[in-house]
C-alpha cells in the first residue's frame, strides 16, 4: 500500500507514520520539511506527488489548511478508488468558553473539516472516506492552552494571597511574592 500523511514529524502523525512504515510505502509531508498546507502551491505539490498513492491521511492541522487540502485532494481523487482519512478532534463535540480563544479557533477549524468531510462522503463518489477523532491528546496546541490557563489562575491566586496578607498585615513586605506573580 502507498500511503501519504501530513504532519508526520510530531504527535499523532509521527506515531502513524512510524508504525505504518513497517509494512507500507509511506510518504510524509510536514511544515518542518517545507510543506505548508496553508499555501495553495504547497497543497498542489502534495496532490501532484501522491497521484499514484492509495491512501491519504489528512492529519496536519494549520488554520483552515487541512480543510482546503481535503477538498482539493477529494476534487482530484473523487473518480478514483482511493481512500482519504481525515483526522479530526472530539473538541468539535464540546462547548468552549470564549476566553479559550486559541482552542475556540481550533474547534471552529476542526468543525469545518468535519462538516466538509461528511458532506463529501455523502456524495457517494469512488473515494472511500473515513473520519477519525480522538479524545484528549496532549498535542502542542492543547498543552500550550492549558499551560496558559494554569498560569492565569496561578497569577490570580497570587494576587488573592497578596491581598489577604495585606489585609492581615498592611506593613508586611510583599517582595517575596513579586517573582511568583
């Protein structure tokens, strides 16, 4: 089997690439290797390079680039007996507060991918379509957002501690807490 995958140098994509490479010919495309799925020219290059591949794993997320690549590849492959696997996210099933801006944007991008994937699947073309989504996975985007929230909470807690200490002893030297906030 000839398999192509985006985002093969980190996270889920790396795991899939490494394991599928044992028994298949696998070609990876990642930003670190010069393929930016947000650029039309790079998406076109990927599509040209995988013309004779059997399976495409649409794994890499970068803004709406993953969704655009799905549509453009499907448009090229829809008359052929090939398989497209879109890697989504369970974040599409949850409501997020607006203060989680980065995750909110990620959620909207993944919802768009999911909707397009199922719309294309329902057209009953020759392409076999699979949509896969996982529960929480500690990828860079989610870990960074969680760290930001923790740091905001820590900062708020330090401010609360400082206020309480000042209320108890207004003359108390707060310099020990300045580096923590």
